[in-house]
């Protein structure tokens, strides 16, 4: 008997949903986080002591007991403070970057069997101090940036089969030391920082060309002095004893004029008769 196509479709969808829900339940079970060990009174006391001195000892997530500890806020941690670490087995991440400690102080982390991430960057860790790291079987990441670690220190890491990331920039580790470690830990990724090209050889400065001496400048001719005025001819002074000569009248070259004819005297006017005074 053939089932209606609509019924077949409904059955198919129901089966698919059931399978999906089953896979989701399995995934949820697998992804369920391990809450970690229940803190003991000793551990709680150690966490409080770290907090009093400025260190952080936070839970990595709500509802879990795993801890992230950072000493950044501690100015100068002493041996007693480092001693608190061995009482906190729930630490999975520890940051001691930039801190000063002795090999005995660092030995307190040997008991942190759950530690996966450790930063000792810019600290005074030595090759011998890494002996405390040798026993951290779960360690996945180790930061040794800007420390004095050499190839000898890497020998303490050769047994850490879970170590996948190692930061060695600005250390004294050589290429040969890294190659030896990779033979023991083929999965480890070593970060040695950016490979900078070698500096170019210092260029020899080219000799400076001899400075050309300025051509000798011909001396400027002295300004010509104005010529002295010609001496005036001396005027002949008249002789004081000799009387001056009267200039002679030069004869006129013109024809001598005829002497003028004298005009006749005007005729005398008749005497006017003067009025008689008696009249």
C-alpha cells in the first residue's frame, strides 16, 4: 500500500529532527566543562593572601573553580608570597612576567599539575630555574621572551609532550638549540620574533672634494684723482714806476664826415609891450 506523499514527508522530518536532537545532546555532554576541584580551606586562604598583596587569582569562568593568577599588581613579591602558589592546585594560567625570584621561589610551581599556560617573560629566570617547569606535564604554552635563557635551559623542556607554543624572542637561544628541542618535541612551534636582516655595512664616506679656492681678485684700481687745474697765466702786473699809457685813438677807417653847417641864429622876437604899471 502506498502512503500519501504528505505522510512520507512528515515521517522524514520527524526522523531527521530526532537524529539532530540526539547529536545535540551528545555534543552538549562532550562540551560540558570540568568545574575543577572544590577549593579547600587552605586554597581559599592562599587565594585571599594573594589578593591582599595585589595579585589576581580569578576564576577563568563563572561556575568553575579553575584559576588564572597574575602577579602584575604586586610590586616586589617575596618568598612567602611565592610560597602561596603551591597551595592552589586549581591554577591553570600563571603570569609572573617582569618579576624577580630565585630558583627556590619558582620551585613552588612544581605542584601545579593542572598548569597549561605560564609566562616568565622579562623576568630573571635562569636555565637552572627551568628545572621547576620540567615537571608540568600539562603545560601547553611557555613564554620566555626577553630572558637570559640559553640552549642549556631548553634541555628541561624536552619531556613536555603537551608543549605546543614556546616564545624565545630576545633570548640567548641559538638555532642549534631550537633544532635539538624540535627533535624531542616535533609538534612545538617556536616563536623567536621577527627575523631582522643584518645591518648593512657602514658605508665609507666619500672624500670631500677639495674646496676650490676663489680666484684671486684683481685689486681694484684706486679711484683717479681729479686732474689738477691748469695754472692760470700770470697776469702781468703793471710796473708801478711806469705811468699807464693813454690809449691812442685809432683813426677811423670811415670817410671823414663834412663839418656841419652852422644854423642861422633865430630872428629875435619883437619885444612884447609890457603893460604899464601905472595903468
